[in-house]
């Protein structure tokens, strides 16, 4: 009887049970969807303006998540982006006790620029920079000044840079490979540091009577008028070099505007370097080209041993680049890094896009690539440059021509359904960690050291020649070389400088400071990279070869290396590790087995 009643009750409430079970199932389904969507949003937010290290005070830096990941995010943002507010005075300066500053040779990398490749959604990235009084003052000066030197914001003096704009063409848009307003702000801040550290010590504001003759050929006919009647600024004491790119020219002029009086700045002449490495007359070197290819093969071999990283590169490349490599070609990881920094350094979210679903999977994750992992493109740059032929790929390396047409994202087949994909924080951190590791191996490899010696020989000769002029009483007191990351990278490799970051950030500076002892006629120099004294890491200055002297009222101590060490190095010992005695022989040297040193 009891069983019969239970059965009758169950039949009467069957509909209620069905609704109850269905409700529970729908609740679980909705909860799961929210959890999945939340994980995607959290990953993407960490790459957005509020989530990828653009402001140190944002809560993501102290919120939930992997502490190591948060620290790496902060490190990427601070070291690779070089925000103007983070550019501060370091150990550079001409106030060493018992020593007189004779001259400074400064190498810089240009400021922040747009990406080197066509990037999806780049028009939505704000590359402007506002609320900077120094930048506003510079822009106002250029807009309100019309002289024989400038007109309408363009440099009008005769020479290779005649007609070049002094400001980026767009205020907020990230133009392909062009300097941004943020880049101008960076160089103005670097110029403030240079002025504070060296201008007074070198007498860059000195004035002479109008009748005083000049000796420097390039500046000898250009006077800098001065409000003080009968006096003019000396212009022979500053020498300026720039490669013939707008971004290096604009960077040099912005920096110098913060260093020099406006009247003297307007009187300057700029000399052109035809080479990224500033090789001057020592440029043709077949052996350096072979070493470049060897390095590219070594980096390709490293990437082939890390298929997961290769898959991430292809995935991010499909999401970021408008023109990814053709099927069967591996995208250059450095090109992806450059595209990522264009977003990260300007606080912009990374784009999502629809991609084909028949992709490689690594560890159960979908990364979005049909192409097999093969060799990387050559990450190194073309050495000889031209204003009408900008770098076709990252760093000027060889590669397929850039297609300016928009890709058709709707080109799919029934066998290749589309899925929505977004770059996540884990992708970026994994890729950046790998690129840093590979970059360190490349920078301190034997091949890079040899290539650096060959590429930077002409620049080293030029630097030493100016050092000798400075210690001999010549008027030249300040020399500026406005170049690229490779310009400094080759020099670092040739000198054996030890760094923690294998990449040269935007607006980097490397200063050779030349000193004379106040007690005798001894001459020394020191090398300061981005505010850090690295003199004792140079091969010719390490192991007790340098002095450690107090820095006067600024506190601390500085290292000084005898100039005779670097003179002997360039004249006698430079090619010893290349098994040669001169540049010509070193560039032709080959082993019998592989054709390399």
C-alpha cells in the first residue's frame, strides 16, 4: 500500500522533478560560462592600459596572480618601454675630484617609434604624450620660430637633412617606423640630463666676440647670434652625426634643444652617417655578413629546440600582424616583440581576431598556426641605409616585401571553421622570457663579439680620434652620434661590456667621458651606459687597469681608464681575437673548414 502511494506521488510530480533538474543543469552551465569568460577577460586586462604595467600604481601589480608573473610584467614595462618619467640622472657627470672634464662623446638610440611591421588595430593605439611641460615648450618653439634654420617645423639649412620635419607627422597615431611624440619627450628628458651633467663643465654656453674665427669646417660659416651685443655662442665645440632617418634626426634635434641655448641650436649643422653602425670609411666587410648569417642560423636553431615558443610566435603573429609570413615560414620572434611593445608601451589592449581552427596544439592549448616551425628570419639589420628605403623588417633584416593591403579575415573554407582568439598574459610572458634568454646568448656569443668588432671598427676609430682631439686642446667638446639599437649593440659587443638586458631600449644613451688629471698630464676616460658606470667591465679596463676615484659633492665613486689603453687597443690589439692584424685581413679571413673564423 505504501509503495503504491509513493509511486502515485512520483507520477503526479514528475513535471516538478524535470523542472528542478533542468534548473540545476542551467545554473551549472551559466556558472561555468562565467568562469571561462572571466579567465579570458582577466588575461586580456593584464595586457590593457590598466593591466600591463603602464602605471605603477594600478592594482594589478599587487592583486591576485602569480608574483613572478607580476614582477616580469613590471620589468618588461620599465626596462623595454623607457617611459619619459622614468628617465633620471644616473652616474654620469663631470665632477670627479682631482679631474677636469675635457670632452664627451655621446651615442644614443632614437626614441619611441611606431612598429616596424603593419600591425592590426595600430590606428586605435594612442602614441601621443600629453601634460609634459618640456614637450609643450619644444612644440611651441618650433611652431612660432621661422628663421633660416627652421620654417614650419622643418629644418631648412643646407645639407643632407634639408626639409626634414622636426616633429612626427601625427600627434597620436603610431606611424610605421616613425618617431612618436612620446619619443620626442624621451629625448627631451635625456637632453635635460646631458645638460645638467655636462653643459657647464664643457662650457657649452660660452660666448666669444664676433670677430673670433672658427675652425670646424661644418659649423665655421654659421654664426649663433646672442642677445649680448658683440658676442656670439661658440658652435665649433659641438659635432652632430645622425643616420638619414627621420626618427634619428628628430631624436638628435630634440635632445640638443634641451642641451643648448636656442640661438646656438639654430646654428648647428648635422653630418650624415650612411651606416647603421657608423662604419665611416671602414664598411665593406664580407666576413661580417657571413657572421650575420651564422648568428641567424644559431638563433633559428635555438627556436627549433623550443616548439612551444615557436607555436606561440605563430599564434601571436596571426593575431597581431596584418601580413604574417606565408605558410611554411616561421615568423621572426623579434618582429612579434616589436609589435607587442607598440601596444604595451602605449597602454593599449592587444587585439583579438578570428583565426583558422586547424592549428598546432602544444600541451593541450591552441596557438593558431598552420605553418611548421622552421628557421627564423635574419634579425640583424641592413648596414647601409637610405631615407627612401626604410627597414623592410624588424631591424632592417631581409624578408618578404611588406604587403600594404588589408588581409581578408573572412577567407575560410568549410574544412577550416573560424574561432575567436586573444593573446593572453601567459603567451606574452613566455615569449618575452624566451627572447631575453636567446638575446643574452646572442649578445655574448663568439659570433656576435667578432661581428661587433668588425661592424664597429670605423666608429671606434672615430671615437678615439675625437678623444685625441679633445686632449690636445681642440675646440670640439661634445660629439653626438644619433643611431639605432644596432649602433650601440655592436659597440657593446666589441668592447665586451656586460649588461643585464640584451636589448637596447628606446632613448638609450652611452657616454664616453674624457678627463685630464689636475696633478699631471695623464688622460683617462670612463664609459657610462644609461646612467650606470660600466668602465670596469670593458676588456681593456678591467682587472685593476682602471682607477676608482671619488665623485665629489655628488657622492659615490667612479672608474677611470687610461686613454692609452683604448688607443693601444684600436691600433695594436683590436684584431687579435680575429687572427688578423688589420681590418682588411680580418674581413677576408676564413677557416679552411667552414669559411668562418
